[in-house]
């Protein structure tokens, strides 16, 4: 695995571990990002 893949796995694992109590906020963020993407606006991460 390259470093990018390792970093992504670690970030996803950390986000999953810390974000279990914040699922509604994460879903709201994803919904907003997907809506922006559909409108062709750059994502604000």
C-alpha cells in the first residue's frame, strides 16, 4: 500500500471511531457537499 492509501485508511478509521456520536452532523455535511457538487460548485473542505 502506498502512503496515500495508508493515510486515507487511518483518517477513515479515526473519523469512524470519533464520529459515531456525531452521525447526524456528518450526514448533514455530506448532504451539503453532495448538493454543492451537483450544482458544480467547488467543495469547501
